[in-house]
C-alpha cells in the first residue's frame, strides 16, 4: 500500500491518520491469508519482526503472537489459530530478506520451534549501543530518542494467550514493529556518520543469526584519535556484555 497524506488538507490530517491505523489493525488467523502475507513480505528487502509470548506458566515459552511489518504494511499472525507457520518460515530463513528486530535473543529462541532459524537479523538494540546509547536501551526509548515518537506502555503485562485480542492490544502489538524499519535506517545513518558500520556488521555476524549483514549506507571515512578509540572500545565492550546478558524485553 502507498499512503500519501501530504496532499490531504490540514483539517483532514488527523482523520487520515486514524484511518491508516485502523487499516493496519489486523490479525492473520487463516492459512490462505498467511500465505498471501508471506508472499508480500518475501518481495521486501527488509521486514520488521517481533513476538509476544508467555514464559511464566509453561516450561517452555509459549509463542502467542508474531508481528511483522514492511514499509507500507503491518500485521499480526496468530500462532494459536495457525498450527502451521511454514509459509512464514520461508521468509524468516530467507537470506534475501533482512529481519529487523530489537533485543532479538528471546524472540529468536521462541520462534525456533515454529519457524526454525531466523536470519539474517539486524538488531536495533545492538546498533543503538554502538552509537553510544545505553547497551540495553528499550525499544520505546530508542524510538523516542531517535524518531521522536512516544509509544504506549498500557499492555506491557497483557496475557497474550487470551482470545479475542482487543483492537487496543493489536494496536500496541503493531506499534512494536511499525517503527523498526525507520529506526534501523536512522541507526545506520548515525553509525555511518561515526564510521562504525563495520563494527555493526561484525557484531551482527557473530550474533544468534550467524548470517552476513551488509550496510545500506556507505561507511564514511573516520580517523580515530586515542580518546575516540578508547570510547569506541568501551562501546563495543558494552555491546558484548549485552549479548551475554538476558535481552531487554520491556519497551521502556
């Protein structure tokens, strides 16, 4: 879908925004719809990916929702209604489609039994740490700082295994992937400015996805002074400590 809100008169702007968000409030519960969604996503160079799951009441984490986004669309997939996620597995394993995630470790673990290995992955939390932001910065805080958007926290403790999900819950879940692609682009821009895109490629290739990632922004020349080099080493060490610790799952 292509949305061109700039041509709409100012007085209609808010109405158009509401319509846009309602159109994207949807959940895929049938196999034909999942196949169609997977086909659309397979044609994209990047997709946003997140999950909602429960770990408290089960021995293994229960996958309750999968959220996906592309530049013009966003959708939730209901793994409780769909017993076979094979069409989605093809997209998540495709080397031609970069999966953009935030604090991806737990999501990758939860997805493994249903979809298999997810790769390649661009983790915006790792990228943010390499720009100098806190190593375990939450998704909402990264979006606020870098994109100027404030995300709601009202459903942080939602039981995602209960059905039906309300429109507010779906809206909350979709917000978890709506900003992933612009967030990744903004982080790449900043890392290119700092001359650290090669660091990101190294960190991501050594992470859980074990798949190559190449930047979309050319690396700018960057001559490090001793002071800058010390700061850079500290930034990389912070990112490595993050990868050995439990991922930050909260939005804040």
